[in-house]
C-alpha cells in the first residue's frame, strides 16, 4: 500500500482561526496532515524569524483528523522551520498555508505571513501553496472555496512545482454567485498609500495607528486584482529568487 502524502499546514492568523481549520479539513482528504501554526495572530509578519527569544512548540488537539497538531509561539516562518527540522520525521510532500482571512494579492505578498510560510516551504525544496480569501471577517464563508483549494492542491501533489516557485492563490469574497473558475495571473502593480492616525494614550503619550488604502497602478487586465474583481480565483506563481535578471547586463556596464 502506497504511503499517503505528508502535508504540512501552517498559517498566520493563529491555529484556532476558522481559515486554517477549513484548510485542514480539505487536506485531511488528500494525505496525512501535520499542523504547526502560531499560537496567536501573526499577520503582516512577512518572513520574520525569532532570533532573540525562545520558541515553544506544544502538541495540542483541536479537531479530529490531523495526525498531529502543534501550537508554536513564533512566526509563520518559525513554524515551518521547526516542522521541517524538529517535528517531522520526513520531508513533507506539500506545504499549504492559510486559508488567510484577507487578500494577499498584489503587493500584499511582500508583507504576508501566510505567503512567507509557503515561501519557506519552497526554500526547503517542498512544493508549497499559500491560500487567501478576500474576506477579513472571522466568520467568513470558506465553503464555496474548498473544492477549488482541493483541486489546486491535488494538481500540485501530482505535478509538483518548478524549483524556487510557490503559488499565491487568492479567492474572492463569496457574495452568493458561484466562482467563474481559476485564472493563472501575474501580480498586480500597486501599493499602499499609508496614513498614520496620531492619537494619545491615557497618560498623554503620542502613538500612531496605521491606516491607508490600496492603490492599483496597473492599467492592464491580466493581473490578480482584475481576476478577483471578475469573480475568478487567482493563482500567481511567485519566485523566491528576487534577482532582476533582465537588468543584469545593463547594470554590469555601469562604471563602478
């Protein structure tokens, strides 16, 4: 009897978040599942790791289904590193991160703890996917997205992924209409225009609360933000190699 695929599940919203519980339920159908996830929300942590403090990783039990579950005091990337190097007795066949509560399309991929967990899996040579639902609500409706998540994960388990490539999957907020399908897209060119709301605490000391809005600079229509607006699930292949290879020859001609 063939060994079932070993699937590592992580996220950045915390091990109790509804998003990860839904992701676990899908992965249970595809293989042996081990969960290593933060014990509290770690959104926006990017690829941060813990280097000046201790890490705790405690086995717990929340749901039936996963082979094992671990609650980690660190970042999403810490979780993947601990899983691969300490918790697991063999390398996973797949790393999945999410389902994030909120979009990780466009420039959000840079800040995302969800995608950084997936990227860490990619750096370990493991096919990896980050899943996000464009709905920040704790009680968001994940169910319509689950068949698509299963389909994408099954395909990656079967076909693998190119070296140094991880998939960034974003799913529109469910608004009652069936999703139109899945589109392979590119990352939208956009950015956040931040504002810092200045306030005072009860002792009169200044503090700031980050706010802002996303601005789409992209005039084309083949990017992830457009696919989501059209009610398609967006899949963007993201590379861990950040080198601008197309610029190397020009920059080598600089008189330095």
